[in-house]
C-alpha cells in the first residue's frame, strides 16, 4: 500500500475504504492534500491488478463509461479505456470525427444527448480551457477531465506523482524541474498545483516567451537558463512543444530551442546523479529531448504509462464504486 515510512501518506491503511467527496474530477485545484494522497494511495493499490494474468476487478460491473475526446489522443484515451475495462465497466469511445459535433452540434447538445443515455461517467478531452467543467454542469453523471486546453490534466499529474513516489520512495522534499512549453501546458499546471500541495520544490525552466504570466505564484523557482535550473534536481520532467497551440511561433527555431532547452546527456549531468527523466508523451524526439535520453536508463517514461492505468482505475473507482464493495 502506501509508503508509510516517508510520511507522504495521510491515509495509510484506509485507501479505498472512505468515500471520495467529489462527484467529478475536473482539476487538481479542487483537491486538498489529503484527497491527493488518498488518490495516489488508491492508485498504488491498483498497480498489481494490471500485472496479474487475469486483470479484472468487479467494482464497476454494470457501469457505463463514455470517453468523449475532442482532441486526438492515443495514450490517454486508451489508458482510460483499459482502466475502465479492468474494473469491469462497459466502455464506449466517442471521437469527434465520427460525432455530430462536426455537423455543427454544440458541446451542450452533445452533453445532453450523452446524458440521456444514462452513463455513469463521461471522460472528456477538449481543446478549450473550461469546456469540461461546462459539460459537467449539464450532465447528471461523474465527469473526469482528460485535458482541457492549457488548463488542467489532473490524472496526468497524479500518475506523474505516483511514478516519482514509486522511484524515489517519497515526494515531500524533492526538487522537480519542469522544462519546456510551460505556457501551453495543462500538464505543467496540474503538476505544479499537485506538487506544490505536497511540499515538493518545483522549478519551471523555459524561454521567457513560453512562461505564462503569474507562474511565480505556482512554481517555487523560475529559470530561463536550463543549466541553472537543472542543478541538483531529483526529477527532470520534459514537456512537448505544443505546435497545435502555436508554440512554434514563440521560439526562434526548433534547432535553437533544442540547443538551449533540449535535454541531452550534457545538460542532464547537471541534475542529481540519480535524477529520473519524465515526459508525458507524445515526445518530439530531437526537439525537447535527445532520443538516447528518452530511451536511456534514467528515463521512466514507460513507467508513467503503466502508472497512468493504475491512476485512472483509482479515479474511476473513487468516483463510481460503492465504498462497501471496494476490494482494492
Ligand atoms: C499531454 C496532453 O495531452 O496534455 N499528453 C498526454 O496526456 N499524454 C501532453 C502533450 O500533449 O504534450
């Protein structure tokens, strides 16, 4: 279960037994420290399920899960799908290309239509910040934010925290450097909120043009010099340059960007010798990260993907399962 020896765990021994106090998971900003640690503990308890030959729990049997993705996604959508199926839910994937949204139906109409089908949970990804919250107000079931614009991506931050805790044995007191397109990144925002709530020192590293206004309020330290920002870091989290959000216009050239902000062996040597390297994917190899580092021994990128399923199982379980039936 949770890492009781580190003091990171507020709920050791009770994970999965108390009801979760929210209908939806819209963002890390709605969670307090206790609730964050509870979800991480619940996720840790889910890890073994995916490693056993028969990967199934009956907790969501008879429940209907709809994945509603208005943005292309491979890993997040399949991760939610697999998580739901491993808990016994019936999962339907709706992608925008095949839906009536392309015929002019609004987000609200789509929400009302789906709601009439009596789902138990809708998982939504949308290019506009705030769209998921809007949708949640129009439906009668649980809603999980799978990424809205540059706002929040709560399950990504939870899976990142679980990955770090699995590798480092703790979270509190670590230094995590988040580097790259901070301005456009919902991953950075959710991570800064989550890590900040758990007494993790956070650094953001980016050229000025990729730092959002007010970032000082979210991160412990802000760097424009990657070499300085990496010094002594326990975790180096690289972010993708968000071309679909026009990040390319905010840098002189991709080559320049790689030279100053791409993670290669020489820059990584400035972090702690045992520092781990993370990336939420999809990666632009050779733009923000050297392929040799992405595939190297310090990379935990594939572990992040594995932890993603555990976190999504935990969130689905927390929101939907009857607490008296929870077996995790
Ligand atoms: C991230 C996202 O979609 O916000 N990816 C993901 O969830 N796997 C990061 C990104 O797209 O760069």
